[in-house]
């Protein structure tokens, strides 16, 4: 499994994705490769092509709760540029360029403070991060690590 946390930690709550992936990396999760970046780019298609499962973690603006989690499929972009791709476009590039189609999910963590150039999360975003981490660990145990143990 590959976890990609992305966003800009220098823009307040936009750093939720990297904070999430860094937190998961600190746990040393067996079988989970972790990548942290500022944004999704075409090169991520190659990275995900060698995995069966990928989770994209990013800040979410206007979320209904502390976090959201949804499965996604490849999708064509309206405009394809070299900067700031969405996860569905990375999946489409992976399928087109490498013939691979990993199962993919997006974990959106609700943020609130994006205006200033500053590091650190708002108090509410930090609480959402903790909630998303607890959800992800339970999901990982039930859907990934539990299945690996059953096949061992």
C-alpha cells in the first residue's frame, strides 16, 4: 500500500496532508510505503503503478465533518498541466502510461485556516487530524492488515 500526503505546510491548514503522512510514517506501519509532497504531479503515476492500493491524504475545504474518506476511480482532467493534479488524474495517468489500476481512496481532512503564510495547524484542524488518524488506523486494521494476516 502507498500513502501519499500532500499539501503546503507553510500555508497553515494546507499542511494537513503532510502532517498526516508524517504521523503515519512515525508509526512505522509494516506494508505501508509513505510519500509526502507539496502537490500531486505526473511522476506520482509511476509511484502508484507498483502498488495494489493507494490512499491520497489532503486538506479539505468546506468538509461536512472532521474528515471524509471515499473511493475514487481514474478520471480525465479538464486541463492537463504539470502542476497540482487531482488524485483521479494521477490514477488515469497510471492506467494510461503503466497499465496499472490500483484501488484508490482519498482522505480529506477538514481545514479552516489557509490565508496567511505560516506553519502549524489551527486548533480545529489539529483535532480533525487526530480524528482522521484514529479512523485510518481502524480502517487499515480492518481492510488491509487484517486481510494480510488472513492470507499469511
